[in-house]
């Protein structure tokens, strides 16, 4: 049996990211922005946290991505 993280990596090239981030962004106020950034994060991290918000500790790469630097530094992945 393979671990879930290796399964996620192997599925990242398929519709894996599309399905995961479509659900993740389903309740977002800025839906288009959410889809854009979540898609970028999924492609780079091969992981999307479960649910529509929170749970970022499930995907440390996703959780730790930021935009900007200094005082303007914000989480990149929704």
C-alpha cells in the first residue's frame, strides 16, 4: 500500500488538483482569486487541505507559501 502523500503526488497531474481546489474554493467570497491561487499551490505542493477553509497543517508546503515580504507578507494559499 502506498501512503496518502505519495498517492496525492501521483494524482497531481490528473484532475486531482481541479477537484480538490474547486471544493476548497466553493464558499470563497473571491472565488476566481481563490481558484487561481489554490491551483498554483496545489500544482507546487501536490496537496490541498480538506474542507473549505482551515486545516492547513495537513499540507505544510501549502500552509507555508506566502506572498510579499516584510509587513506585506500574507499566506498565498487559500
